[in-house]
């Protein structure tokens, strides 16, 4: 009986239908928008436009005739507009920073992996250089071969010189032996 109540793991669950459909938002597209917005807000161009907007607002509401002013002193509507702009700008800037932080983490991880590979390669090359040094230490060098050849040449010259001896005797292997 308990098996019929438990959902099976090999079948997907039924999706619940909502009465109000949630809007589908592409998080990546919204993130790109937030980054471009944050980049624009950090420019001198934005500061100049914002300064011009505030200056025009204040000039209009102080110099225009009283019936054409839309924000009387102390510029409450201007304060509300700037607060609204700041309340939307702050989360967009934070979203852009979070996306940049995620990219930085990915780049840092890739750098760490590249450094680990480079370190392993350097250790391998160091071992190879050490083994080559040991192998070269066992190989006869040019100077060693020259000295050995000089020694052999000296031996050959010594053997090829006619011996100056008072009694000229044949070598022991050429001594005549009595016949059988």
C-alpha cells in the first residue's frame, strides 16, 4: 500500500498549474542591460547630462512665471525624481557587479588551472634536465677521448719502434722447438 502513495523515481512529477502566469525574464539579457546601464552611469557623459537636467529643473522652477512652475520650492518633486533614479540605479549596479564577480571567479579559476599546469610542466622539465645532467655525466667528453687517444697513440708508437737491444733474440713464441 505504501508503494502506491510514493511517487516513482523514473516518472516525472506533474507540474502544478498556477492561476497567474509568471513573466518569463531572460536573466542574461537583463544582466547585459544592467551592465550597460552601470557602465553608462559611471561615465562623465552621464554626470554632465544629470547636472544639466538638475540645473534646467532648478532654473525652470525658479525663473519661470509662477503659473508655469511645476515644482515649487523646496523642489520636492526633484528630490523624489533623484531618489527614484537612485533606487533603480543601485540594484542595477549591484547586479552588474555580481556578474563581473562571477566572470572574475571563472577567470581566476582558469588562471589557477593554467598555473597548476605550468607548475607541473616546470617540475617535469626540471626532472628531465636533472636526468640529462646525470646522463651527460656518464658520457665520455671530448677531452677525455683525446687524452685516451693520445695514450693509445703513444702505446702504438712505443710498440712500433724497433728495439735497440744488444742481443737480438726472437720473441719467445718464435723460439725453435726440438722436433718430435
